[in-house]
C-alpha cells in the first residue's frame, strides 16, 4: 500500500489543532500536489522537501504524489509541515518503516540540505502532544521551549537523516531531559525598590496593586519617578503558577518576539510607545497574532504618557479590562486571545506637566487642563482601581543615603506573596478579579465602614463599578494587614487612592 499517515500540528490562535498528513503514491505522470487549504509557504514545501530528500541521498519517487492535509477547513501556513511531508513520502515509498510513524507527531522546517530549522509556536504544540500522549519530534533549537511542558517526550533533531535513523531504530535520539530549573527565574537581575528615594505613598500603592492585581494610574510632573516606579513593579510580583506560566509562554511562543525559556515563570512586562496603533495593542493581521495586551497576559501593561495615546487605542482596552480576553474576527476566521493584564499608567497633570509643582512653572488654563484630561474617557478611568499622585520630592532627600532605610523589592515581594496567597485560598483568584457575587461574600463591611463609603459615594459621585473597585481594594489592604475583616481604616485608605475622582467630585 502506497499510503502513509503522519501527525503534525497547525496554528490557530494559541491552540495547535491536529493536522493529519496523508501521502499517497500512484502510477502516472510524475506530479507533486498538496491539498487541504495550504497557503503559499506550504505550497513551497514541495521544492524544499524535494531538495532535502535528494541532497540526503534518498530516492524521490518518480510517481504521482498527493499530499492531503486534513482537516481541509483549517488554513495551513508556514514551513512547519516540511518534516511531516518528507517523512510521509519516505514511508509511502518504503524508505523508512511505516509503523514507526505511529505514536509520534513531528514539526519542523527543512533546508535544502536536510537541516531542521526552528519554527514559532512550539509550546502550544507540545501541550497538545501531551494531551494526545504522543512523542514529539522537532528541531533541536526548539527543544528548550518545548521542555517547559511536563510529561511529554521531546525528540530533538538537527537533520532529516537523524530523524530517519531514529525511526528505523538504527541510532536512537535521546529524549530531552527535564525542563529548565524553575529557580533560575529568581536569580534574574531585576530593578529594586531600594533604589527609589522617598515616594513612600507611591510605593505603598504599588504594593497594594501588586497584592491584589489592581490597575493603577500615576499622576505627576515630569521627572518625578513615575516610569522608574512602574519598571520596578515586576520585581515585587509573585511568580506565576505553572498553568499561568504555560499560557503566558504559549502566547509569547506564537508571537514575533523572542522567547526566553529561563524566564518563563516571571510575569511579563510590556511598555508600548504611545504611537502604537490599535492593531498593535489588541493584535490582528491576516493570520491574527497577539497584541500588547495579550503579550502582557498575567503580567503588567505599562502605558507611559497615557493621554498621548490615540483615543481609539485607549478605548479598545475597555472590554479586555473587564473580560480578560480579546476576540479578533476576520472574514475567514475568528481567534480568541487571553488578555488578563494589570494596567499601570503614568500621566502628567496638565499639558505642560507642571500643574501643582512647587516651582510654579505651570501657565495652563483650567480649560486646557480639562481638555488634556478628557483625552482619557470616563469609562476607561472608571476601570482603573487606583489614582495616585507622584509629586516632586525634596532635593535634600535625593542627597541622603537611603539604602539603609529603603525597603528592598524582596522584602515587599514577601508581603505581596503572602497577601496574594490569602486571596487565592479564599476565593481562588486575586481580589481585583472578584465577581459582584463574590464581593458580597468576602468584602462585608461593618457599620462604620458602610457609613464612610456611602459618604464618599455621595461626595464624589462614584459609579457602581467604582464602588465595587473600592471594596476590592479595601479587601487587599486588609489582607496586607493580616485582618480577616474590612474596617473603616481599610475603606479610608482605599478611597484615598481615588485621586481623580476627588478632583471631579469637588
């Protein structure tokens, strides 16, 4: 029988659907056809596979070759199917054992010499191969990334001849050992809060934001340290769980950005420039790829100079901030990407940036200030839990040596991790993600807390969403203090972090 079946994987969002490559040889005029909705790069596989087989001294069958890639309704793109097509031809022509293809999946692009070149999106492939309980043959350069997935046997190869020797039982390839050491991420150098002089209020706010995964915007003149503070936030965030890390790494794997397996447990930190387009922010393209909000999944999205972003770019953040995902629809396909990110933003108080600064340099009118701040819509601002001021610190504090008194990121991270674990044990999620029903259960207030919150609602004119966000913020403050119940002091501190609400309510 001149038929061989090889299993491989395609790409659809962050999933890797199974693709069955069926190779049939028949008599007739020599011809090589690939069917099953192949895109241009897949059609070009014919020439790469032919050149690789001939340069490896295999016989290229002078027959009618039909390669069917099923299912036919999933578009096939890229060079990842080269290895599967080549093995299918060799098995159908009897040059390798046909039964050796059972129980394996293979991906990889072939050079004309038979070398295996790495591909993108290996991590989702390894996850699916584990579910199917098959071995995975892939390029050696992709082995470290695929090894992050536990309980899957990875067969790394550098050349087509190596793969054939392995399948024929002549020279077996050793399986990839265990994944990279998880503790390696802890030794990665990160920016430390001990370097920041003063700004104790801002440091406290960032600690609360990290513990509850709350969104935060910093308001202050240029050069006061807003970007410096934000850059140090990842250093106090808890490490990702294995499930979170795999999902985040899978997104990075299918993107065009380099993926570093040794840092797979660290929360991502994305800081796009304010000239970024809406497509760059949410993702897109003919074959949709993730944008900045998905690359920041389970991590931090930092937007510096927030009002300088285009209004429509900021407005696309509203839905993913609520749902934690983004759906990209095209005429031929629809792809869902996760986007559960923590938004940290920085902005100046006015167009010139010096409103309220002791230097008195600001000459902006109230109309100019109002027009500048209305670049950020009310619905978006309502989805940000914390609004804080970062004022200019006295010059005397800059000259002092604060290393002995400034807390390190490691010390803050210990408190953050403990408070986060309390929330996870209680409700299975950070406090910022609590549903309205869960808020009723875990954010109960005493009479004094209710009275304080009601007065704030009346004075500031807060929305129902802001009301719930204050409750969740107070829950995090209580967790950091080790208190099982929320009292008036926790509510008061949570309200104090609604700086822009106080300005609009006055």
